[in-house]
């Protein structure tokens, strides 16, 4: 019973996180020129973090 409850909780967290990430990618917020915008990039065999200023 605890395994099922834990797997449901992990699934909800992962799906919610992915949904928020994709929503930010689709509708980016305006940012000021004096700030750095960080973006996580995931590709085949790579994970990266890009800062845009």
C-alpha cells in the first residue's frame, strides 16, 4: 500500500513540474535587461543550463 501511495505522489510531482516547465517555455515572461535569464536545455544525451543577458 505504501509503495502505491509513494509512486502516485512521485508521479504527481513529476507531471506537475514538467507542466510548469513547458508552460514557461510556451509563454515566457518579460525580463529586464539587467538580469540574467536561466534556461534548462535537455537533449539526447545532454543536459545544460544557459544564461541569457
